């Protein structure tokens, strides 16, 4: 009877140990996959942000060109009598 109890306790310990080891492996694997997904998401967001910045810079150049042209036209009208 003592041998049966010892074997039962030993098998219970082995079962718990096996469960813990398997869960740890799965958790490490899941964290690596989640980490990769997070990196891909962040890269996508950065690409979108760069596209937004580039579009704003393109519009900024157009706005500056328009302002310069208006200022030159105004200067010509005021100081050169409207002759270009």
C-alpha cells in the first residue's frame, strides 16, 4: 500500500511538472508570435505616418510657391508700376 501511495504522488508530481513545462513552451512561442505581430503593426503605422508627412510637405511647397508668387506680383505692382 505504501508503494501505491508513493507511485500516485510521484505520478501527480510528474503530471504537474509536465503541464508546467508545456505551458511555459507555449507561452514563449505565443509571446514571440505576438511580438512579431506588434512589430508589423508598428511598421505599418510608421509607413502611414511617413506618407502623411510627405503629403503635407508637398502641399507646403505649393503653398510657399503661391505666397512667393503673390509677394512678387504685389512688389511689381507697388514698386515697378505693374511692369514685369
